[in-house]
């Protein structure tokens, strides 16, 4: 049985409710206007969340409840933004390697990352995910 099978079985019995939708919306720090639109337009229907969580449990973050570490800005851009990200990660005990090479890449190509995307990364298992990715190559 592989990791994906284990993850799938762990969430098979998880059924989302309207309360779970409220928790998800609140976790992502949406504005009051955005929350109202999501609810009024039923943009996060319980059935869809359940199907997504069941079909793609290895990617689902609906059950996550860890605090986000990127809260100060909506986006980080350029070399300055990259360095701000590195500082935030360092404050949380997360060390990236090859900073010089990464900065060279950013100097050549445009860089922009939103707090939403940065907060979707599982920083607690960042090293483990990197090792698993390297083994597949």
C-alpha cells in the first residue's frame, strides 16, 4: 500500500458540513465581502468539497488547521520579495538551500508569489516533500 492509499483511507469517512465551510473560509482570511459572496453564490458547495477531498486526498488542504506563516502582505515580488520570504521562513525554522542560485534566477526572470500560494505549501514537511520529489527523478 502506498502513501496515497493511506491518505485516501484516512479521509474517506470525512464528510464536510456547512460549519466546515465556515472554518475553511475563515482560515484563509477572506474579506467580509468575499465571505458574503462565497456564501450567497454557494461557491464552496459541501458536495463538491466532499468529492474533491475523496478524489484527491493527497492534495487536499481542506482538513488543514495549522496557522499560516505568510500574513503580512498579499504578494511578494522581485528580489526584495524573495528575501522577505526567506526571512519569514528563517524565523519559522525553515532553511532553504542554494539561495545564491535562486536569487540569480530571480534577477533574470520575474518573480511574484502571493501569500495564498505560499500558505498552501506544507512548510512543515518541505524537506520531506523535496526528498520524495528527488527520488522520483
